[in-house]
C-alpha cells in the first residue's frame, strides 16, 4: 500500500481528457517523438488487446498488422509523451485479454463491432471535426482581418501577381 502523500501526488499527474475505450476497440495513439531538435507526433493505430494496472501506472497494449507481421506496442496512458488517444471503432469482445489474436491470421483476427457504442463514437468524431474546422476558419478570418495572410495564401498571391506580370510582357 502506498502512502497517502504519494497517492495525492499521483492524482495530480493523471490525465483527465482520456476517452472511454475498452479491450477490442481500435484506437489511434498520438505519441510525441523527438526527431533531432524537432518534436513531432507519430500515430500508432491498432486494436487494444490488453490494459494493465490502474492509476498513474496504467498501460495499454495495442496490436496492428504491418506487412503481414503483428506489431504490438505498450503505451503508458498517463505519460506526457502521449498527446492524445482517439477511439476509431468500438469492438465487442468477451475477454479481458486478447492474446489469442497473436496466433490468428487473416479474417480470424477480425473483432466484432459494438454497434451501440459505435454510434456514440461517430457522433464524438463528427463534433471534433466540426470544432477543428471552425477553429481553422476563425484563425484564417483573424489572419485576414489583421492584414497578414497565411503562408499558403501569400504563395498563391505571389503566383497570381507573377502570372499577371508575365501576361503584361
């Protein structure tokens, strides 16, 4: 048993924005990767075959097939390196661990869909997409209102001016 002090410290480190995902679900794990001096996001999409522990030590095992080979990765859910987790598809299974999938090939790996939970996931994904597009539109409107154009808009404008100059000659 851990001390109450350690419990309090760990509770402050827990992520609160995690989606509800279960064993058998297909998820995308967005992980921050150091690439030289830059930091980028790498996405690993696969089926959840196990969840371990609880609290700050909770991990999830995600499996996918790459070029005919099974690849599994274990992610600590509350790690600061995990930027977000997105549930893509709800699966319906009757086991807590899906290690038996390691021995299966082809269609035998397929996990049944949980239609009831999938409708909720679809609605959540649609709302997230709408919010992202709305934010992008607001950012574009703000940039044009300030007089500054985005880089792509500046490139288009420069190309247009160059084309007009070429026509005049």
